[in-house]
C-alpha cells in the first residue's frame, strides 16, 4: 500500500482506493520551478526571484494588516501524524521531503513555515500557532484545503493548541501575490483527523473505494484507475464522446484535458524505460532516446547590437515578423 502524506490527504478522503493502485510519479517544468522557489524561501534568499520576493512581501503585509508579528519562524518543518493515537511529532534529522523517519502507520507532511503569531498591541496579547504554505501556481488554493487541515492538525497536537491559523501565500506567474487564511478550531481539526482515520481503516480492511472528483487532477494512480481509464477510453473510442453540444462541450473539454495529461504521463514513463538500451516496438522497430541540439539567436541582444551600429527603428522593425495565432484560456466565470 502506498503512503499517505499531508499533501495527499484530500485524495485519501475522496478516493481511498487509490492507495492500492500502482503509482506513477509525474514531473513537469512548473513543478520543478515551484521546488526551486520553495528552496529560495527556505533559505530566505527572497531577493533572488521576483515571485519569491512578492510572496515574502505579501506575507509581511498580511501580518501588518492583521496586527500579528512572527518573532520566531521555522522553515521546512517535517512532521508526522498518528491517526489512531491522535498524536503528532516532529521528524528530526531528515532532509527536504524525506519521510524515511516516519513510521508506516504515520502520515507525514512538511509545513513550509510554522510560527507562533503574537499580537503587536500590548492590549491584545493574543498568541496563536500558524502554519504557512507558499504556492507558486496560477490556480488559486484555499487555506481550508485538506492539506492545510492536516498540517494544522499536526501543529495543534504538537503544541496542544486550541486553534491554528492556516495561511496560503500565493505568487503565481502573472506577477500578482495574495494571502488567504483560515483559523481552525481544535474540534474542527480533530474531526478531520477522525475522517482520515476512518478512510485509512477502510483501506487496511481491503476496501477498494474509487471515486472521481477534484482530487483526480494530480493523482499518481490515475494511469491505473479503472474510473479514469474508462473515461479516457470513452473519449478516444470510435465515435468519441458522442454529440458535442453546447451543454456538454465544457465537460467534454475537461475530460479531454485529463485524458491528455494521463497519456503524457504514460508516454513519459515509456521514454524513461527507453533511456537505457531502448524499448522494443511492434513491427520490429525499437524506441531509443537521442539527444539533439538547436541554436537560436537572442533577439534582444541582436537588437542592442544593431542599435549600437546606428540602426533605426524602421530598420529593426523590418527584420521582425509578427505571427498571429488562436489559443484558449480558462478564466473565471
């Protein structure tokens, strides 16, 4: 059985059966960029990237707006949650997202930052524990997500806190930055722990509950999920998804995106297997991985050189070409 982590707690609650399916680890350029930005935040090198600086500035602005200060902040805190005993502990001596020190029955997770917030005003000496998560994707993330509930529950249990504030600081590629926060009571968090424990018990007892929903998007078992494969087969089978009407087009669009994502993951897995001695194909062929290079010119540098030699705007514009194309963009309704 695969391990549940805090980031996968939402999938556990939606579809506990995915833990019994084979997992396929997916990577992407956006995921690597997020990892790199998290490393910048962990080492407090905020000035190195505009988005890390924007995230830090947003976090400080939120503190100023709420009247809180965070005199002591711990970055990249790895923790483990014992669902049955309702206890949590710090995982000491481990590296970045290394959960080897967690016991098999524990749910590990890493908080980007944990701190105890203190009211700045002497008349309001309130103190409350806070868990912070940096997000760098474009899609908005809510502070009351299952992942944040799980991390907050760990903090509440470790510090016997009556409540915990979860904070999402998001700096997407579009240059904006914002903060979302949610304060969980201890009762809320313990109810969440109970739900997770119930789902885990179902898996241990052999249940295979598969249910599609919002958590399917990044599920590592999607390539082997009967429900996902059935939906993908319906898209690519002869006749396709049936009549594409205005009423059904939006749902079909979402299904096609999911199918493409899963096919890309399967293709990447096959490429990885072909990286060594190649992969035999039907018809006597063989799939091999080859390296190719491409040389391109730096347009901005060429423009600077041209201007340095006295080229006019008209001469530079005459060397450029504008290509018009049509694309799609998903926007809020």
